[in-house]
């Protein structure tokens, strides 16, 4: 047996707002959503879903796991995500590889590179 990535789950205090952000950021369609959970699915290829789950506690520390996204134009994509509600945290370059650390509106970190 092997494991296959199925989806990503985010904890949130405001499920509809985070679902709206990730739907706009990824183009995934919101299949179902309420104040307790949201289920976003892609058209075509990609992870099978993004799931956003309501939790009682707020985010208090750095993620132990995060998502890396690739794009053809990192700078333009970072600007688009900021306009959609993300926060740019920092740019990093290591061994010729550059990426931007960001946070979604719920404070979850993710990275954008090209």
C-alpha cells in the first residue's frame, strides 16, 4: 500500500472568509460551505480538495506544515494574493531559489515560488 495526497485541511475561526480566500486564490469551486466547514474542489487536475474546518482556538504559533505553490510570475502572484486578503511576510533567497512566505486571512503560512 502507498499513501497518496488527497487534500489540504485548514483550521479556521471564520470558515466562510477563509473559504472565499482560498477559492479566489486557487480557483477551486466551493462545493459546500457553512459556519462549521467548507469543501473546495478543483476543476480537472490537482489535489482532490481543500477542506476548511472550524476550531474553537485561534492560531498562536507558526505552522508545523505548510503548502508551497509554484507560479510563472511570483511577484505578480504575491500582489494578486495580497489584494485577495493574504499578508506578505517575507521574501527569501537561498542557493539561487527565491520564494515568498505569506499568510492567508486566518494566519496560515504558505509559500509562493517560481
